[in-house]
C-alpha cells in the first residue's frame, strides 16, 4: 500500500504542475513531493529491515531492504535537486532564456524522471524494471537539452543514441535470462519476477547465462557510465541544467547499478562467483583508468565532476566484484555518499555558473575569498568526493578495498588506489585554482543566498555524519546487502 | 499449418530480416534504406505471426500485427519526415566503402553464429536454429552506426539493433511476457520520436545533419 502511495506522490505532483503551470509555489510543491518520497522511503526501510519484503499489486511492486535503501537515496538527492530547481528556473525566467511553458515542462519532466526511477527500484519484475530504466532515458533527454544550446542538443543526441543501444543490449540480456529460466527444468512456473529468478538461479543454463550477464553488464553499464560505454556521460552531465546533472550523476547512475547488483546475484547462483567477478573487475578497472587519464586534462569544471562519476562507478563495480556482505554494504554506503557529495558539487557548480557565467576552470578564481559560502561548500564537497575523512566516502572506500583484499583481488585494489591517487592530484590542482587566491581590490565579498547554502550544507553535514556514526543506517545496509548475497 | 511449411515460412521471414540488414549497408540513398527497414519490420512481424499461428497463441499473433503496423508503417513514415529536411539525402561519406562493409557484415554474421552456440544448443527447434540471424542483424546495426555519419543513418542503425533483438526474443522465447514486449516496442517508437525532434531542432537552429558537425563537445 505504502509502495503505491510512494509511486503516486511524484505522478500526482507532476499532474498538478502540468495543470497549474509554473509558479514559485509549484516549485516548492515539487520539493515537498521529494520530501514525502524521502519520508516514505524511511518508513518503508524501518518496516522491511527486519521483516520480509512488502508486495503490492500481486507482486508487480516489491519492497525489500535494497529497494527501500534506493528509495532513500532517490528521495535525499531528489530533495536537494528540486530545491535548487526553484532557483535555477527563477534565474532562467528572469534572464529571459526560458518561458513559463518551458519551466512547466521542466517541473513535470523532473517529477516523471523521479517516478521512473522509483518504479525501477520498486519493480518486482525485471521486465518492468527494464521499461522504467528506459523511460528515464527518454525523459532525461529533454532535460539534458533543456537549455536548447547547440552543445545541449548535441549532448542529448549522443545521450539518447548511446543509451538506447545500451539499454537494447540489456533487453537482449533480459530475454536470455528468461530463456534460461524457461529451460531451467525445475518445474516451477516461469516468470520474470526477481524472486522466481533468484530461486531458480542454480538451475539456469551456464552457457546462456554467461552471454546474458555480459550483455547486461554492457547494457546497464552504459547507463551506469562504466567504460567502454561511458562516452555520453561527460557531455550529458556537463550540458544539463545543474539540478538535472545532480539527479543524473547522483542517482540515475546508481539506479542502473542497482539493476546490475540484482542480476549479478542471479548470475552468481548460476555460474559461481568467478565469471561475474572477472566481468565486474574488468569494467571497473577500465572505468578507473579512463577517468584517471581524462581528468588530468580537464578545463571545464562540470566535465571534471562528470569524469569523477566514471571513477566512482568504477569503484563500486570493483566493490560489487568482491561481493562479500561487507563489500556490498560498503558499495551501498558509497552509492549514498557519492550521491550526496556529487549532488552538492553539481548544485554548487550550477550556482558558480550562474554568478560567474563560465564553466572554464581557468576563469574562476579565488572563490573562497570572493564568495566564502559558495567556495566553502565547493571545497568541502571536493574533500568529501575525494574520499577524505570524516565523510562517508572514506569509510565506504576503505571497506571496499578491505573486502577486495579479503577475496584475493588485492592487485585490483592496488591499481584502483593508484588511479585514485592520480585523480586526487588532478582534482586538487583544478580545485586549488578555482578556490584559492586573493580577492581583487575593490571587489566586495559576495553573499550566497540561503536557498543555496542551507540545503547544501545540510547535505554535507549528513554525508559527514554518515561517515562518523554507523547508526542509523548500518542495520539497513546489512539487510540490503543480504538481499543480493547468498 | 504442417511442420514443413511452418519451418520454411519461418526461415523465409527470418532470412528476409537479415537480407534487409545487408541492403541497408549496400544502398547509399537514405530513402532506399528506409524502405529496406520497412520491409524488415514487416518480415519481423511475420515471424511473430507464423510462430503465433503455429503455437495457437493469440497474444503472439496480436503482437505480430502490432509489430507490422509500428515497424512497417509508423516508424518509416516518421523517418521519412526527417529525410524531407535533408537536402542531400545520400550517405556520401561513410568511413568504410560499400564492398568492405558488406564483407564486414558477413564476418559479423559468422561471429553471431559462434556467439549464440550455447543458446542454439538450449533451443534445438527449427525456430532456435535461426537465433544467430537475430544477433547478426544486431551486430550489423552496431556496425552501421559506427561507419555512417548522417544523423538519419544512426537512427537506422539503432532500429536494426532493435529489430535484431526482437527477432532473438521471438525465436528464443516466443516473446517475453506481453507487458514487457509492448513496453519495448513502444519504447522504440518513443526513441524515434525523440530523435526526430532533436534532429529537427539541430537542423533548423544550427543546420547540423552530419555527425561530423557535432564537434562542440570534446575533451
């Protein structure tokens, strides 16, 4: 029941936004809708953490600890992003770049985007989940191209072409999993439900499952932004409006990764851990190497953040490859921590773009002296994202590395550490350029409005608190990890 | 329908699907390519119809009819509108010339036979034997997206990929459950509409139709 309410919230909000057209209060209504999603997510999590999964609509929707955790991630980052959307649209309308009709479209699409992501993590059926993930592609295409500049349209084109091919491959993978289930020969009625696939996993034909998993990793990996299908990501994330970048980078990537986690659990049952592990290690390391080599030469701070997402997706792919309960719990904590930190940074970068009018790293100087609040948020966001304590990314990276060493992937952990060190150096040098320096004479200290500072500082404090206190998430993380670990 | 007619009809339709994929590589004129695509869509629908009649599966017959309508008529019509904007309407500068790309497509077909061996072994029916043709169509679609530079050609490549996957789905599992099948078909339609909107905007605002002109974003 609660699951249905959860899905209905953004759908109804989108409907309201579409009928009354854009006003400021509609923006706040959209924010409230995400607040409701977050609260319902927390309630659902407390219900399923020690109890069996909740089903609705005869199993079409299914909430277990993993789904509930993902709902919390979507709600938290979505809340931040919709809060900043109000400011983004205000500024766009004031400058005449955006009409009321366009602003309405933006608000409706964002709510649709949230609904599709919620459906993807709540679906009890792999086919419905596939449809939901594909729906996110179609909806976000228009959000990426919202500014209608040449660059934005070009990014949308690449995004929809590459992701459609990727998601088509994931569909083929799903078809092959279904084929393997049809021929599993354990007499059970074959459906595309997660539960029935999981219970049949030991009877699935290994040859077909190998091909299926490879296609799924390539296919959903495209949406995750894993190499070699990552090339859309820096374009789309740098061209989209900042709140959309925050949603896409902070949540959408990991919603696609959620699909991979589920399929990996099925493949582990059918194939044993070695083949899935080899596949995840390969794409993970490849992503890290590509991110490290391309981050060095970035001159655009939004592209820098986008490549940073490729790095983090590589890290969680390596963590998933290890596959122990500790590793998966760390992967999930990393999903939340990365979402918060990357959300804060993209939203701060949107504010920087608004006030400075450029995305070039070279042209942004002395932020800390000129705009202390905004510069401080950006600086702490970078510290969080680079995995320094006390932020939760430090804890999750450490635990993923520990788990990798425990299962004999020490060599991969070592390579990932080298890549992280290179990225650390590159981001520090770019960040230093933007943040430090003396304020030019005669330029006053600029204030940053509290609509920007309060939510972003709140998110950073949350990310720090998660790193220091295991409570209140540790039970949920453990329960969620056990969903996909035997 | 006796078994011999069933399997030869199936072979004929599946063969037509892959043949059309080759035709898209062979022809340079985009309107000829769209025609080949329409024929391919109809052939794909016929595969579903034949399977449906053979299995007395009404749902599959309905899906077949919908596929013929969507891929044989609606999508080609949408594509033709994109082409109406394109003054050249010819793929003038593919990265690989026609004979070489046909040889490449042949090699990809062999690759498809190799890669689908475990799948064919699992489904040893007359439908199952044709599964490699679906994967081959998919790979040819991929290939043509890489070597062709016109925006419209990329949409064609995407549709080839999708038709290949649909062929595999029909032959291997007689269609995944209806809801998913419909979701997938509707999705292709939507993607084509989205791409059309983008192509029109790129063309009308910035006069871009060649992908080589999409050079705004790079590292």
